[in-house]
C-alpha cells in the first residue's frame, strides 16, 4: 500500500483521493469553503485557518503568477495583498479539476468582500495570468528541442 506524507503534503490530488481519500487524517477540500487568512507569503501564496482542520495550511492563488519576493515588484505584490486580506475571512473557490498544484498546495480563487483577489492582482499589475508567466522570454533551446534531438 502506498504511504502518503500528510505532514509535508496535506492535500491529496484527485487521483490520490480516489485511492486513499478515506485514509486521510484530515478534511480534504473538494468544494468551496470559508477560511481566515493568517499569513500572506507573497503575491500568490497565503496560509489559511479553517474550522475543518486543526492546522494552518497553504493555498496558492489559482491561475496567477506574482513575482517572487527577490524579484522586482515581489514585495509590492505581497504587501498589497497582505493589506487587503491578512486577518480577514475569505471565501475560497475550488476548481475540482485543478485542486492541487505540483508542489502539493491547495489551489483556489480567493474572494474577499465580494471581489476575486486573483483577478484584481492581475488588473492592478501585481500578477500576471499563469499562462503568460514566460511571455516575452526567449525559450531555452536545450529544453525546446531536447526531445527532438537523438
């Protein structure tokens, strides 16, 4: 039987839910829920507290990409988001087809005071749509053609 490290990766992917969902020691979010934002890490990652879990957990804002803190604008993006939602109760909208990211974090849209913070971060220029995160960059040829050269 496959062992899952729930301490490092509390979220199960949809495939893992089908196989091990009943063995999870804590609630798995598959639908929208309310939570309090206890920390804003950067412009696209926050920590939440919910009544359904006995620990705080990370959420990455779905479909956006904010600059890292060590990049230009990273601290501005974080500080703006922090001023808007830290300490506030928010609604988290879950897309059942995109629940968990590649680093095991829950993904979702953050709604505060009726506003979609994911969209507002983009409109204000603090983040870009996730699909455009590499826009304007020259692709690395080794990565682009690595599968074609043999």
